[in-house]
């Protein structure tokens, strides 16, 4: 089955150019020219990849990205005429996997898209993640977390939180993001501030110094992120 790429872009010419290159490369392409329609179709269709323009007529692309991230980890590539470092960093922080500035080369978009898909497929196949030279190991099959080769006793909610964050080191997750994803994976019912309690408990179990954590990090005014460095070479 062909991989589906969904393009949210208000310029028909850009859609047509990208569609031609993508279909030539074997991808199935769907599109929308405004944010509201795009968000609805993405939720209904569950595409494999999203190319998202930031400057849309009805709503900011950044808001669409945030909404997608509440329910999906689908790879997102942002397109924008905004080229400052702050804009690029901001796009990655809210959940984008890549940020391409206009004007762009369609061939470069394809190459970047395929690199992201290769990476995400590899992550999905991995059963064990290791960080900081095996200091922390997460076993998804056994649902265990080891710290310096010692098994750490975590509640199911705590395990869900750390695995959600550890799959995307450096990505900032708001309380709403984490709450939504936990509720997808279990019958947990809570409220956003309850996430703070679980984060506090995780720090007690994983951090040597809870006041200066290196794994469960706070991004003030935004949420939390995982600070471990993945050991790329260590997979089973």
C-alpha cells in the first residue's frame, strides 16, 4: 500500500508541484487549501506524513501542528517563508520533524521526507531504547525502565509518560499533550495539573538531583521534555 502524504497549503501551484514529484516517487497525495479542512481530513484519514504550510488563510499552521500533536505522532514537515532561526526552532519545539523555508526545491523536500520516514520506521521497530551510554534503558516489551542496570518501579502512567517523551528527545510536550496521549493508551482519567504530580514522582525515581534534573526537564511556560541522549548504536 502506498504511503499517504497530506499537504496543507493555500497555494495551488505549490500543491501541484509537490504532488507531481511525490506521485512520481510512488506516494499517494491528498491535500487541503485551508487549515480547518486540513485538520479535519488529517484526523479522519490518518496519513503517513504531513506537509504543512504555516501561513494559511484561516488559522496559523503552528496551531494546526499543536492540534495534530494532541492525538498523533505523524511526521510533520513545515513549509514557511519565515526563515529566521527563532522561527525554525519554534516550529521544531511545537512538534514539527522538519522545517523547510520557501522558496524550496521539490527534490530536497522528497529527500528530507524520505529521511524522516526511514528514521521513524526504525524507531517503530525498536523494542529497546538506551540513553546516555546505557545509563537509562527502556524496554517496551517488558515495560521496564532500568537506571544503571537496576529496574525502577514505575506505575503504568509513569511508564507511559517517560516512553512518550523518550521516543522524541528534546520535543516539548505540554500538560495537555501528555494527558491526551495517556488517555489514548489507557483508561486514565485526570486533569492537566495531575501531570505535574507524575513528573515529580518520575524525577524522584530517575534523577540524582531533582532540583537539577537531566532527564525529565521543565520548559517554563510550555511543558516538559526528555533530556537524555539516545545511544543510536544500542538496539536489540
